[in-house]
């Protein structure tokens, strides 16, 4: 389908454009919305790591040792910690969206509470998970 | 762009370019998979945490036993579908060129299937060897 070149159309007849993202004042809902998309992208990439780990465990003792050593290294632990927080924040974002889909939590106070609540909840769950990791270690 | 110069009917000009009662299917699938993933995510985290400190044999025994294996396969299946749907939106939002967009959408679909099937294969291999 051939589209008309917008620069050929007189300015006052062009379709309106939304302002650039930098124009808007930051709000909690905007921040968690962007974080939801970013964590989604991060988890997408992380799935490759999950598949690689499972394949290493399904392989032999050597491939499992290599995977364990990588995950146990400082960088590996840092990535795992980030993955945990991304997973929890995205899951809390999912709960927030379920609440909104059900038609609740749209007034200014409630939507900011949901935004902050998902961040605090994700942080708390991440800390709890890593406490369990350090106890079992 | 006057209508008289076109041989196409208005219907033909827009055919397959928009919603024909399937407009909410993507959104519905996104929510269906997210609903499934909520409990599965916590099961997945519990399995990962209980892997801490295990050697090769006991890690294999855990990952290959029926309950963790089934939960992992469900998590991977719902997760791969969910991430394909999510990345599709990201691509549609940010990649402007038609050819680049189509290529990215194809890559996304194929990558999601491939990574999901590879992970499921690993779990099945752990279960049956």
C-alpha cells in the first residue's frame, strides 16, 4: 500500500503527532509502565539463559559444572539477582494490570498506590527469595 | 487521492489491514498467558531456589521428577507464548520500516518457538534419561 509522503501535505492538514516522551512530567504510573516493558524485554533475553541452563543440566557433569560456575560467579549472581527482580516486578505489574482490567484502581490516589505497591512488593519478594538462597547455600 | 481514480473498492483497499473481529485476540492471549504465568512464576522460582547447593546428580533428580518437570514445561510454554506476544507489541511500536518490521516479527516468532522447544526438550531429556 503506497502511503502519502507527509512532508508533501500542508502542515495544518497533517495528522496530529503526540509530543516526544521527554515532554511529559514523570509520574509513578508512567515509571512502572516503562519498567514493565523494559523488564519484559530483559526477561525475553533471560529465557535464552534458562534454556541454556536446562540444556547444560540435561547434558553431562562437565556442562553442568560450567553452567553452575558461571551462575555462581560474581557477574552470574548479579545477573541472577537482576533477573529475579525483573521477574518479580513484571509479575507485580501483571497483577496491577489484572486489577485495572477488572475496572478498579483508576482514581489518582489508587493508581499511584498500585504503582508504588508493585515496586515495593517486587523489592520485598526479591529480598525474600535471596534470603532463602543464602540460607540454602 | 480521489476515489474516482481508484479501481479498487473501498473494502478491498482495507482488507486484511485491520480488525475483523480479531482485534482483541492478541490482548486476550496476552492476559490468558499472564494469568497462567502468575502462579507458574512462583513455582518456577521455588524450583530454582531449591536447586541451590545441589550437585549434578541431585539437580538432575529434582529437575527430572514429575512435579517440577511438569511445572517447568507449563512455565516455559506459557512464558514463550507470552514473551512472543509482548515482543510483537514492542516491534510494532518501535520499528518503522515495513521490511524491517516484518523481518523482526518473523525473527521474534521463530526465536520464541525455538527457545521454548529447546528448554522443553532439556526438561524431557532430564525426565526420561
